[in-house]
C-alpha cells in the first residue's frame, strides 16, 4: 500500500489486492469525526455511485467502525490504475516537447469530459489536482484518464 496524499480526514492510497495481485487500485479512507463529516461523506458516496462516465472514477464503498476511537471510517475502493497524473507528468517531462504537449492535451481533454459530466449533474469537484487524476496506460501511453 502506497500513500498518495492525505488531507484532513482523508487519505488516498494505491493498493494491490491479494486476489488480483497484478493490478493496482485506488483506496480512499475517510474518517468521520463528527456528524457533518459523516453526512458529507455519505453524500459523496451516494453521488459517486449515481454517476457513470468513462472519465469519472467508479467505486465500491464499505463503512467500518472497528477502530480505536469508534469513529465511522469509510473505505472506498476504486478502479484499477497504473499511475497518477502527477507521476505521469514527471515522466512526460523527459519526452520531446511535441510529445509532451500531445500527452498533456490528452489528459486535459479527458479531465474536461469528466468535469462536464459532473457539472451537467449539478456537482462541483472541489479538489482537482494531479494526485486526484488517475491514468490507465498501455505501451507507456495514456489510454484513459479518470477524476477521483
């Protein structure tokens, strides 16, 4: 399990599952320390499960309460991915300028499609960053970009 980022009560990890060791998945853990956070998290989970778009992450959510402080913890397991936009942009910086531009435009276009779907459903993403953009790669080329 590799931690990608952590903010406030949320942590995002890249994980491998025992029954599918050749694939990586995104795991988002949310600790709900108060009623407002619990309501917001439940709303986020409901919203994520109601949308279906190739450039939006799909997920499976479990709520676990067996932690020392007895706070509700949501484990949200998301699609399989090979990289984050952050790690990919670091690799792309080593390529020729024209290739860099094409790769960056491909990522931006697919992000824009996901954002358009969110906005058309009355949803505003409040944390778009390279760590929240996940990529599928084939032969070291981006084939799918997904917003988390």
